[in-house]
């Protein structure tokens, strides 16, 4: 309660680092970048030292940063592993729910919908924050397997569909290791296992 949102911003990588940016037009973009997990935006340091979000992410073909590749299609997708035919992607979404501070300082949910904010910038749009309101922030991280033609939420059936030649071995791995499809380390280990079978 009462904390500044700016103090809560955090990033995918420990520091802003050099990124290789490819634009769809063939040009290149800014280089010192990091992915802001609170607003799900790629940000860069401009020549004056200011932290800015990319204004037109739809113009980006890809950004290579910190061992991952980021794409933009209705939000950023992070590729954390790939084969010649299948990519392992992370898609993150953040939702904000205003919680009014009522009598005696007790929090009360305001119900469905978004209230007026006073200055939170997300997706290159300024949102207004209301005084005497806390904001609950919920982050959702989902893993997907993508072939370019087909994108499936990571799970047992998705791995069996994307790697059909090794279905018995994959089923055995899943039965023995019991991976959580909500944990990056588990999903990546299963993906690496499937790639090793090829």
C-alpha cells in the first residue's frame, strides 16, 4: 500500500544489454534493451539516458537479447528454444485491477472493469491512477509450441503433436519426470529432451 509503481518495475534480464534488432523494413533499431515484465514491453535507453518503450513494436521483425529472440504479434513473444521446425515460446500478459481503499483503510474490490488511473504507461498508452486506490497486478506466463503454421499451448498433447515420431519416449519422460507446464525450467527440459530424440 502506498508504494510507487515505478519502484516495482522489473525486467527480464538483470541489466539493459546490447540487442540485435531487425526491423521489417530492413533497418536496425536501438541497441541497449531489456524486457519490462510489469508492462510486457521491450524498452531501450535513448541517447539522453532515458528509458523508453518501443513506439511501434509491429514494425519489428525480431530482437535478439540475452540468449532469447523476441517477436511482436498482438504482444511480445519470447523464443527461448527452437529446432528447425518447432519454437518454444513464452507469452506474458499483465492485468491490473483497482482496489478501492474504503472505511478504516480496508480494501474493497471495485468489481468488473477498469477505473480511471493517474499515470501508468503500458503498451505505449498512458493510464490514469486514482488516489486512494491500490492496484492488484496479476501476471500470467504461458508457454507455447509453434511451427509457424500451428501454435499449441505447452502440455502433454502439444508435445506429442509437435514431436509425433517419438511419442512413446515423450510419454515415458512425462510419466517419470512429471513436468509442470507452468514452469520454464520444466518445459524447457522437456523441449530439449524432445529435440535430443530427433
